């Protein structure tokens, strides 16, 4: 966990890449590129919004499965 990750371009890229990795593994294969990008954008935007508002967000692979 990195505080204020949304203020660092490098960390933003890492978060975005991880979102894409997770969604690529878990979203249906029937999603086209445009839909996949839209889903990634939605999750990333939500994460940034939470971070900017100081809201806590924690996720665990064990919980989400």
C-alpha cells in the first residue's frame, strides 16, 4: 500500500497495469478491446476517486474469489 499513490505518475501506471492484469484474467473473453478498456477505465477512475477523497480501499484475492 502506498499513500498518495495517485500523485505519482509512476505509481499511477503501476496501479493501472495491475487493474488491467486482474481484469484480463477475470473478465469474459467475449469483451472486445473497447469494452475491456472501458471496464479498466471505470475501475481505475473509481480507485483514483477514492484516493483523492481519502477513502480507504482494500482488496484481497482471497476475499474476492
